[in-house]
């Protein structure tokens, strides 16, 4: 006998999907969506981290250029701060001067260590007049910046800068380079 209902097949079974098949498909779709959203969130976090690191590196390079131009007054080993004036208050830095600097790999000093550093800097400045300075000083700039996951990361820029510029010792500059290095209109 041929059935008059279009959804019925021979043997009494209807065509289409059962409830279990629909639930399994929806569960598979939900799992796929969760995985895709997690991948998206990680990608956004990595992009934010890369952007913040790029901004921090740019500010760090600008600071190193200011040091090269002798435009950072009272520079000493352990000198630190942030880039609030440049619009990045969450990006902080600490500078290590010289080969033996304890700030070469950089973490920010504790309050007690900062007091000790200031006393050591004052003592060093009193003794530095007798010391023969090298032509170049190694400068370590450790920058800490927020990443895309609500945590902080840091990296260190390292370079050699003329000693006269680091310590703003213009007598040393004259001794090394003489007075004839500037064009007459700049003197």
C-alpha cells in the first residue's frame, strides 16, 4: 500500500533529523564557536602586546637619543621614570650606566635600594673628578609596558653612548673633540 503522506517512507519511518542528531550538531557548532572566540581573543591580546611594545620601544629610542644629545640632566645609574609626558603613563623605564650596573637586566628598585643608589650616586659624583672616564659608556634602558592580558612585560635596549653626553661633561667633550667641531654660527 502506498502512503498518502509525503513525509512517510515505506516501513513507517519519517524522513528528516532526529532530536539527538540536531542536539549533536548544535553541540559541535557551540564547541567550534568557543574555540574560534578563544583564538580571536588570543589574537587580539597579541596584537595589543605588539602595539604596546612598539610604542614602548619608540619612547625608549627617543630617550636614548636625548641622552646622546646630553639632554637628560642628573642622569645616574638607576635613573628611572615613566613616559607620562609622551602620553604613555603605564610605560616605565630604568637606566643602567656602565658595564657593572646592577640595572643592566632591569627591574625597578625598591624604595630602600633607591635611597642607597642616591647615596652611592652622590659619593660617585664627588669622586668622579679624579677618575679618567672612558670615551664610551654602555647604557642599558629597561622598559616595562602593559601587555594585552593585563600583565606587564619588559625588554632592555642596550647601546654605547659617548661618556661626555651621558654625564654632560662638556670639558671632556672639548678634550676629546676640541672646539673646532661646531660650525662658527653654532658657537
